[in-house]
C-alpha cells in the first residue's frame, strides 16, 4: 500500500491549518502578557485538538499516534499497532521555542506511516511562513557549504554531533526543534542533522518524510532503517544528511561508536 495524492494533500493542509492557529494563539497571548508556560500549554492543546479533528473528519479509519495523546503512546494491544495506516503527529514541536516570542525555530509535524514506514508528510515552520511536504517535493538543494554545517540542539548538543563536527572539520549550528533542524538541511541551511540521546517517533516521522522527498539520506546513526508505529515509540537517534555525504558520515559515526 502506498500513500495517495489525498494523503499528501491532507498532511500539508493540516500542517498549514495548525500553523495558522498557532501563530494566532501566540499573537493573542503575547499581546495580553501571558507567561511562557501558558503559551506552551495552550499551543500544545489547541494544535492537538485541531489535528485530531481534521484526521477524524478526513481519515476516520486510520489510527493516530500523537505526542499529546497519552493513550496512543501506550504499547500493549493498542489499536494503532494493528493498523496499516497510522498518522504520526507532533502538534507543536519545539514547545520551549514557541514560548519565546522572538524565536522562529519551532514546527508542526504531520506524517502518515504505512506498514511501519513514512509515506507522506509535511512540516510547517509557522513563524518562518514555510511549509514543506512530500508532494510537491521540496525545492532542489543549493550547493553544499565547503565546511559541513551540523545543526544541533541549542541547549544540549549531542556529544556524537560535536565529535563528528571535529572529524569532518565542520561547524555546529545551534537550533531549536527537531523539525526546524531537519528542514534546515532540506532547505540548504545545513548539510547534516545527527541526533542521539532521545527522541520519539513524532519528533522525526514528518521531517524524515520531507527529507526523503528532497533526496536526502535518512537513517538511524548506525545506518539501519527508521521504523515507525512501534509498541514503544521511543526512537533515540537519527541521521538526516545530504546523500553525497552519507557514506562518509556513517563511516565516521561507526568509528566513533567503536
């Protein structure tokens, strides 16, 4: 089973709708002086409700895995584990950045996994007025920088990324959400996004779908495939990079792990 044109369109439409909602919510709450905690909580809640309503209306027979829906994250015999088609969403990726009005490195993730592999998706960067999806594919990549740029967490850069940057004579670029970091590679603002130490399926599903549509390499940091809709949605590491760098990057990562 493969994704339909309607699946690609729905992913983009939902990401756009959530992006608009979040921008409105942020503007209204900032205008009345709401604290960051209120911005974060309301953004998470309202974007989740919008996405759930949209999926219930347009994909009622599909399962859903959402960061903001506790029941869907449980393993055991949850219905999503028996579904071929599962929407994996992060209504607000980069909640901390959303709570800081001057920052734009937060995102909305909407992806469809079919039989454990992402098949369609979209990532919105609302504050940057950017939405990238699997169809149409993102624009062609510009030329790579002479020194590879590696996007990393602005607060907790993974040790493996710092080591990789040293081995490649690369440059670290701090950034907020996982979606913002992945889209920096998709848009040519960086060459490599490597993460280790903890993520969940909703952190990477939509970014991986869009990155693949852009012709980028995507995998675990040991080169193994990324699989989705697992009983435990913890997916601790990720590599997204330009295809021409993949062999070298994976070789360096293997050396660092030995």
